[in-house]
C-alpha cells in the first residue's frame, strides 16, 4: 500500500491510501492525526506488525471507521492493534512531554485499563530505540515539507 500525505496550509491535510486491488481512498486530517498515523507507521514498520492499523487499512478497512467510536469499538482488534494503538498514544505524549522512564510499564498499565485480557508485552530497549528513531525520521520529514508537498511511503503486508 502506498500512503501519500499532502501538506496543506489550512491544517486539513490530505492522506491518500493506494491499495492494490482496492479502490483508492483519501481522508482529510489535522496535524494531530497525521502525527498519530506516523507514530503507527514507525511502530508497525519497525516491529513488522501486519494486523494493526496500517495492516487493517491495507487489507480494505477504510480509515474513517476509526474516527467513529461505535464502528471502531465493533472491530475485533488483534493484540498487535491494541499494542500499537496504545504505544502510538504514548509516543505522542513523549513528543510533547519527554520520554517515559519505563515505556513498557506505562504501556502495559495503559492497555490494562482498556482491555485487561491482553497479555503484557515487553519491547527490548533496541526495539523502543528503533521505533523512536523511525518516528523522529518520519516526523522530521513531515515537519520539513513545504505546503503543497507530499510525504510518500509504503506499507507492505
């Protein structure tokens, strides 16, 4: 799947999803959603997750499903999806407030509040560093774009 994010100056950027064998799809996205999606990409690409946000979109789920609580809650999400969603939210907090002392601990506490049936996860220091580095690279690429330019990347399942 090819993902194209076009930067606009009115804070409603355009994300286009080009999926083989499926109709192209696009949404408008504010700055927060763009950064959140970049977090997902850094996580899922680094950890080679295929059943989290980008994997679901690549296989045909339209991203608009995630914007509506009822349709989102109706999805049967994999453990990967739960881990990736909570990790993406925590990485956004890190961008704003600085790194957590123990990201694994905070991640597991966060997940347990929403779905206590999911097994605890532990990412190695290298995995966390690789995710953070990947996110920093994606974030800087986005930040450096001029209005009207596009960030283009691939997600393969």
